C-alpha cells in the first residue's frame, strides 16, 4: 500500500497532506521541512488510530494482520500467537496457535 503526499506552495512556505489519510497534514517554511513534518504527522495519526482501535476492541477476540505475520489473540487469557502469513493453516500450525492461546484444538 502506498500513500500520496501533496505539497502546495503558499505565501509563507508550503502545506502538505496525505490524500488517503485524513488528519495527516502540516506546513513548513521549505518543502524539505514540510516533508519531514508530514512524515511525523503520518506517524502521529497512525499512533492515534491504533490507540483508538485498541480502546474500541478491548476485551474482544480479534485477528490482527501485519505485512508478513498474523497475530491471533486470546484477550481473556492475555495470550497471543504470531505466525508468518499463510494461505492455508495446516494441522501442525493450528495446534501451535491453539497451544499458544491456551485453547483446545478442535
């Protein structure tokens, strides 16, 4: 996934924002400063969104997926199992996940 940064010259420097990420916007005296500020703004928006999501899903069983791994979570027992992303989970991997999460294998 990629994002589009947009920079616009204004009388007092530049403004910058990310088209696909509402709230990620900034300004600076130079385009370089604006680019650096925008990178920080993106990080702050992502961190805030992660925190809001954590609060929203607290106490729920969820499956999280990153770039190369999936994280299975048992929030009741506060256990997790991180495994490389697979198209298919075989019995061996399913048993590992169940063991990590302290749940019975069906």
